[in-house]
C-alpha cells in the first residue's frame, strides 16, 4: 500500500523516474538463452490449418472444434498470444509490434512452455522459452517422461503449462518507480491474450493461482543465478494449465499435493467440490487443482539445463529501492491446495443484450478472430468525431462481465481463466455513444458490490439504469454532462481520453482485497485489469474502431471525481476507445516476412 501511494501521479508532480530517456541504455526487447537449441515453429498463412474461427464464435458455445496439440496448433497458439504482429518503421528506425499489448511497446513479459513431446517438433518433454523475434522455442531443460507425467497428474490428457515472467527493467528504464504497476497489467494482457488464443483452437485455460512464487520461479528456471550472472533478472509471475476442451479428465490421485477444498461459487465455477477423488470426472463437470504436487515439482527441477540469458542493456539497471521492496512485499509465499470444479462443456457468453442485436454478424464484415488479433494496435490519436452505436457499446461491456452462465455453470471466456471473484469495476466517461447521454457511468462487474460502491462515491450520483440497457448488464448512469475535458485532464492531460467515443478508469476493490487475500494479491488486481484491457482492445478492432491503454493518470484526482476518499477503492489502469487517426509518417511491414 505504501508503494502504491508513493507511485501515484499528482497534478503537482509525477511519480519518480529518471526524467529523461537514456537511449544508449535502452534494453533489448528480445530475450535469448545463449547456447540453448532453437526449434523454429512453422510460419502459417492465414488460410493454413488450423483455420481461425469467426471472432464472434469465440463467445458461442460449441462453435469451435477442439484441435489436437500439434506443431501447427502450437504455432497458432503463440502467433495469437505472444508473436510479432507487424513491424513499424520511421526513417531508419524500426520496431516490432506484438499480439500482446505492452506499456510503451516495451514488452517486459516473457513466455514459457512446459509440455510433453510433440511429434515432428519436440522429441521429449521439456521446458521451452518462446522467442518472439524468431517465432521459435528455445530448449531450457529436458524433462524425463515420468517426472512430467507426475507433475501433471490430475489434469486432462494432452494438457501443458504456459508460464509468464517479467523483465522489470524493461519498464523501469522508461517509467522509474511506477514501472512495477505496468509490468503487472502487461502480465494481465498476456494472460488474456493467451486465453483467447487458446479459445481459437478449442482449448481451455486456467491460472494455477494456488502456486507459490518460489515454485513458479523453480519450474521456469528463473531462480538459477548461474543462468543470469551479470544480466537482467526475470520476476516469476504465473503458470496456467492449457488443455483441449474435448478431453476427459483422468481420475486424479492426490493431485495438487493436498486435500480437496470447496471453492466459492461466486468465483464463477460450478458449485461445490467434495473430496471424492475417484469420481471427479462424472457428469458435466471436471475438477482441477490450482497447484502442483510439491514432490513432482522438486523432481522436475533437478535435471539438465541449457543456455544462459543474454544481456539486454549496455549498463547495469538503475536501482530504485522501493521497487525492490514491493517485489519482496508482493511475493507469494503461500500455497493453496484448492480444487476448482469446472463445467466439462465449452464455456459460453451469457446473452446480455437484445437477441436481434446479438444476432450473427454483429461485427462489420464478420472478421475472423485471427484477423482481429493480428490487426490489434494501440491508437496514438483519435479524431474527436467518431461515435459508436449503443448496441456496440453494450456488447463491449457485456464482454468484460464475468457473470456465471447459469445454463453451463461457467464464466464466459476469458474470465474462466481467473479463479477469483471479480474485483475490478469500470468508471466510464461516455462522450460519443449514439443513443446514450454523455456523462459519467459505472459498470459494476460484480453486482453484489453495488451497495459498497454507491456508499463510497458521491452521494448525489443518480445510479439509474440508462434507457435500453439490458436487464442483466449492471451499468449505471451517475451524472449526465460533457465529460471530455475532465477525462483528458485526469489522464495526464492526454487528449486521447476526451477525443474518444468513451474512456474509463478501472476501479479496484483495493484495501479490502489485500487484507482478505494478502499483499501478493496486489499483482492479481493488475492482472485482472490487463485481461479487461485485452478484451476491449479486440472488441474495438472487431467493431471497426481502435483502443489504447493509458497507464499515465492522476490517481487521486480520479478518485475525487468519483468521490472515493480512502484506499478502499483505487484506480489502477485507464483505457480509451474511438476513431483512430493514422500516422502517415510510419510504414507498416509484415511479421516474419509474411503478408497477412
């Protein structure tokens, strides 16, 4: 909480940073492990198998067939989650854009894969690092078959693990003390990007939130000082399990290393979990542990390792004491032996809007998911004129709702990846939505929290449902009026927040979440904002507009606009959507020499 307070931007001062761009020491955005075997993934054309589904089919239950885990499907998975999507060039300067967004295009997030052997590609189980520049896998460790099987005991057949770490220095180089925040919502973007990529292949994904950070570090090899001697370290973030949706769960025996536990239904999963290890795969539900067996983890880390991490900057990273302190303070030391019960069927999107509005073809041109993912960009400027329809607006907001589908007892994607109750709500500055009055609105992503939010905010707010709003969408008009100026002002004076169709602040249940879960949950709050941002990025592209995340905002002035006067609620991330203005000075080049 002290870190969060001290890294706030204020009208009278910004959070501490160098105050200038040390271009000579800019970190390399591509990590490599020198000496590791490099295994190229095939570069697939859009019309090659596996084909992309329609974008809207991501949210239609049963619309996407489950692909087997093959060299081609793994290539698609990484293409849609972490790969280069385009190169930009201005004069002699050239830089890469990626399918996963990043603050300032700095890309602190690194991706890893723990997987069994794959015919034609991977001859044995192993830990691999994904290299975006080459679209390839680097072998970090060879894993005995028996050890890998033991590690994934209790998970579905053909399951594999995806891991994320952060090179915090990449953000610190530019943003100083506030950088830890940006690294964490970049992790959230990566989680959302990977979950949506998995859905294009008919795969499921679940964050293993019960793991301790020491376990994540050990499994991903980022706790090995001999592999990072004299170079920039990586901070372990998370591991997630991924599996084809149509595979049945093998009956576990002691999976997760502990007794089964009841997981709250409010978290969006299917009811109760009882201690019946021999009967977990019956009916429509499967049960998965949120951690890994400790004995299997220890065995898996005692094997041959390959490669040494490359140096990213010419000089040593600039040290900020408070960044070291918050890394220690938010380190997750606890292990939760919980098991969650999931519906075995494909998740669905609860229809929150009028059926005629949600009919096939709600997105212009019915784009394919791969097209939307590859064309996603962060807008640099908006035209101040483009509006969106109220139907499109309601659809965008429906997509960020983690409401449990009562028919399937499941959250919609990508919200089924996060095994905790939603803790982020949206304060919206609506400027140009046809059929909706401009003003200040609130989307309460957990309807049970309407009362606590209303009590914490300005008492004069109306809290009325806007005309035409779907009954199941907890959107409230707080105050009508022209919010363009205040939206720009609190977003560090950036016109992009006022020239858009709408902008928003992501409001976290802050102090109560930290006290309920522990200080490690600070990072999870940012991860949830990143997943929200990823959904909104793709929704904007599919609708024919563009979006961008905003990490620079004046924290307490935002709270004053809303009426928050303590740490119970805090704004963590801003976002804005509208009609973008192309920068004609820039040239766009295809990734990997492929013209998509």
